[in-house]
């Protein structure tokens, strides 16, 4: 099928569009982000935007949400030509968005964030009682276990995601935009969100949904529009399109297999965690081992403590008791810098807040953990040419697009930002890798590249600990799996024992016999 054509299904095809984009174009310095893109949204449907990172999805939804003004084309809302002057203007029309990057003020409470910019007043003064009452009503209606008076800075990422979603539902909706809304949510919280989406559909709300998870597309999508390189490719019916067809439309090529075959060759024990308990109480009496030449999975729901195990080993989270033995030495309580120098590298789940310096260049980010090493630093000065050459080599190895190492990381798509994060581990000698949610917010094409990257490290003899809330990653990439629940180790599964039923069976609280 040629680009720009449409594969139509039968999802309310006769209904007039609630929202229509006609030839929308958006340019940024040096980049044509959207190139004459067409799109329409019907009332009471979930319309998924699908495409690789950098395809134009984020630019499109920020334009619909009023954050960007298009450079060309027209927007029609309820059949009328409309110019969206601002986010506030879009919200006044009932167009509300939940973006992947949160827009919360950490120092304010949940209720203050919910009504920020649209505070409830009485007689010209803030009506705190009414604001508190309305906030509690919204949280109760949505079924989110949050207190309106909690300070956002004290919330987990999953709880902050709930606040963002609650903001979108605080007023009458016509168009709801959701950008990777389940990336930080548990299965139970995701189920609740999907119930809210179904309720919104019944009320005639049109929903634009961005996700890279095929299971979510199968579960809630009515139609799917595919973008590639800022251009419209096709609109397809979600019920009839195959996964391979979607991937072909997204990438312009056939992807035969998402998960690679991996040759495991377990050798010497590299990491031996013995009865670990953390000082913050998130982990209690946990023991795991990881050997060279294998990929060990650490699975569990959000808040199970799986990330905290790795962070304690890396020296980020304080250890109260137990031992961390790495490469035969007791490394309990060593700093992250000393663990790095021993060849232990931790890739955090939040690339923006913990992994990268967004306003600095790709080159600076890639080489940051290695600047003190002899191959990059002389006696007095940084070896600039060696640093630049190393960054270019890493950009080529990980297929960074565009391959501009002097460009600020913040100007790249999420998938390419993730590649920069992974490249940091290749800028120095590393023999043990911890990947904590390595594919959050990246497209399928980038996922394939990351999976192949992890495979290559394992087959080269590295030890790999994979922490993931994405169950297919655990099932297809590991040869052993530990399952955690509320800070405790529930099970260790090996080889053929690693099945969906076995892993999920340890995710939730056991009923008393």
C-alpha cells in the first residue's frame, strides 16, 4: 500500500469527525516535524497514534492541545475551522492532554496541582474548602488512592501519573489525549484507567492514545493512524490489522522477530546479594545471584522493590543489613563512583531525571561517567578530540538519529535519548550491566535494537540484570527470573518455568489457606 493511503475498517465510519486535521505542517529549526498530515477523530472512539520515536506523534498532540501553532494546514473542531491559541484555549473547548513528561509542580499538593491556573475562587479569593472538596470528589470518582493534601514531591512516579490523569478528567471533556499513560502504572491501575476510557467513550469523548504496547492497542483501540518521519502513512482498523502489518507500516520494512534468540553461557558468579535489607524499608531480606553470560530478570509490580535491589547494589540506596558481593569482593555500601570503577553500570528507568543532562550535548552525556579516565583526560586537560571521536563511534554503533553528537539531548526523540543513555555504559570498561525499565516510552524499532544490544552484551560474557514491568521482556529475554512482592522475594524461576502464569502467580498477595 502506498504512503498516504487509508485502510478503512468499520468503526463508526459514518459518524462525522469531532476533530479533523487537514494538511497540518509544523517546522522547528532544521526539522520538518509534521509534513502535511491529515487526521480525524470521531466522538466515542479510541484512535491510536502509532509510529517510531521521532515520527511526529508528540508534535501532533501538542499542536492539538494548543501548545504549538501549526505553520500550515487547518484544524476543524466540531466541523468549524478553529485556531487553538493556547493550552488554556484548548481546555476551554474540552481538549485535554496527559503528556508523557509530567507538568506537575513538586512543591504543591495534589489538589493545588489539579486546579493550577483554574483555581476555585469566591469573592475574589481562593476558596480552599471548595477546592479541597472538589479534588477529593475527582480522586474518588477516578478510584485513585491519593490524598488531596499530599505534596507531589513525596509521591511515587505512578502516583504522579495518576495526578496527571486526574487533571485531564477534572472538567467536561470532548477530546482526551493520552501519551503513554500506563508507563508507570501497575496492572490494577491500568485496568482502572481503561475502565475510565471506556466510560469516556460512552459519554461521546474522542480519545487520542499513544502507546508502543501491542497488547494495549488490541485491548482498547478502534482505529490506528501510523506516522513515519513526520508524514501520514495510513489509518487502519484495529480489529483487523495484524501486528506484522503495523510494524511494516511504522518502519517501512518487515520486522521478522521482535525478541532475538539468545545463547546463554552462564559462567562465574558476578553478583551475589545475600539477605539484603535497605535502610528505607523498600527491600527486606532479599538474596539473588547473577552470573557472567546470562540475563537474570527481576520482575514485580510497581512498588515491589525490584528497582531498589539494584540501586542498593550500585550504592544509590543505603543498605541496612546483608551483603553485596561483586566479582568476589564485599562491596556493601560502596559509592556509585567506586562501583562504576569496578565495572558495574546501572541504567536508571527515568532518563530525564536521573540518566541524562537534557540541556547538554550528546557528546557530553555519553562521556560524562568516563571523563576522569586516562583515555579521555590528560594530566591537566580533557582530551577533546578523543572525546569527540568516542562519541561519534558510539552514535554510529547505536544508530543515533540524527547522528549529531553536538546537539542537545533534549532535541532528540525519546528512543534516541534512550540510545544516548545506553551509550554511556559503552564509554568505559563495563562487565556487569543493570537495565532498569530499558524500553519505557520507546517504539518497537528501537526496542528491537535495545534487545539486540542486551543480547550482544550477554553473549560477549557480561552479566546482565534486567528489571522490567513489561512481562514479555521478562519472558523472552531471560534465562532466570526472580519475582518480588512488597519488598520480599517471592520466587526464582528457571528455563521452562518462566511462563506468564508462573510469573503473574507471584505478583499479587496470596490468599490464606
